[in-house]
């Protein structure tokens, strides 16, 4: 039985997903973000982090659920290809992330009612009786939606 560590991310309104332990780099409390004109509602903000402007993704808005109070940003690192320099982005969070240990036995299908997860997640596991999609960060931040 294989086990891995993950961060459980709460986007608000019972919208949750996970990322790998090494992908979450920094948690920003009460971040100052800046609006980007003419961008979709779910990614119309940027944040200044370590002298870089990072795109800020609102997963609740991306999935069509109500966006509530999101007092935290999770700075995420990902690679487009193995061995390449990491890219960065940020995810709006309603609560601080929780660290979990996940085993192969928890694997489950992606939520069928949310077809957006088919595009945004690479896998899914069950936690406390509910499915938790694992985000495909390269797709989420690296490509434009269709």
C-alpha cells in the first residue's frame, strides 16, 4: 500500500481539492491583490510575491459556486516539464490548508456532477466520505480554458 502526503485546500462553499505536499510553497494571510482588467472572473487578480506577479485563481468561481470570504492565498509551484524551472501561481482559500496522508485505498472517481473537475484534476481520493480532486496545476495555470 502506497501513501503520500497532500494538502487539503478549502475554497469555500464545500468546494475542496488537494495538491501535493511539495507543491504548496507559502500561505499568505490577508493578501493584497490587484485586479486585471478584461480577465475572466475566476482569474482576474494578481498578487506580488517575492518580486513576481502571480496569477490568482478563484477555484470556487471557476467551478461555478459562490465565492465567499477568502482571507488566504496558497502560493503554488509547478513544472511544465520535468527538470524545467518551476512556475508559480496562487489559489484563493477560505481557510488554512490541512495536511493529510492519503493511501491508494482512498482512490475514487472524480465527482460526476462537476464536469469541470474532468479538466482540472488528475485524480481523486475520498476523505471523510467526500471525493477530493487532486489539482492538475500545469493545466490549471499553464493553459487557457477552452
